[in-house]
C-alpha cells in the first residue's frame, strides 16, 4: 500500500505579486479589524446595560419588599382600630375580595 505524497508547508501557496490582490487583501483586513472592534464595543455596551438593569431590578425588588411590609403593617393597624370601634368587617373594607385573589395571595406570600 502506497502512502500519499505529502506537500511541505507552504508548497501549495503561490506567491501573489498582483497589486490588485494585495490591495483587496489589505482592505479586507482593515474591514475585519473594524468589524471585530465594533462587535467588541457592542458586547461591552450590552454587558454594561445588563449590569445597570440588574442593579435597578434589585432596587425595585427591595422597594416591593418594603412596600409589602408597610401594606401588611397598615392593614393590621386598620383592622385593629376599625373593628372594635365601628364593627366594620373585612368585606366592608374590600379586603376580603383582594385576599381571595389567588395571584395576590401568592405574591404576598412570596414577599412575606
């Protein structure tokens, strides 16, 4: 069995002395560099936006938690003061329907 003939490195490449070809290659190299730089800038901009949005999201989640605790506190105060004095029930306040809503209840449980 005969082994295939191997070419030495660079043997298959021809010396291109054509100035038109060299000019095209040079323009292509510049375009590739420009494209890669633009891609890097776009990636960096996206990363910075993601970081900013993550921080904003954390701040908003903290605010939701705080407001939920405040709402719960205010509901407790309201129910303690109104019931004994005026004999008003949760249905009158509209809290009954709000608390029956499973989505609201689930969200409040998450935040508690």
